[in-house]
C-alpha cells in the first residue's frame, strides 16, 4: 500500500521536477549569454552583415532576372 502511494506521488511530481530543472537551465543559459562581454559587440555586426548579404543576394538575383528577361524578349518561340 505504501509503495503504491509513493509510486503515484513519484509519477505525479517527477514531470514537475524535470520542468523546473529545464526552466532553471534555460534561464541560467540566458543570463550567461545576456551578460557575456561579446554579446554587445557581435549583435550589430551580425545584423549589418545579414543586411549587406541580403542586398548582395537581391542584386545578384536581379541581374539574373534581367538576363532571363532579355533572353525571353529575343526568343519569339517561347510559350506565354
């Protein structure tokens, strides 16, 4: 009888303990990353590099699109 009660309590409380452990892990990791000295330095550099890379990709794609449009304009047998 006593072991059944202990098993039921264990099953009831174990998921809660795992959740609390994971919460404390993620909050601790967040505090470490938030207080890291390199966090402020890489934040802007990463954002600016993504923006610049996006513009390079945009102009690269526009160049290819112009090439395909010119090729389509010169081909009278294309399907429209």
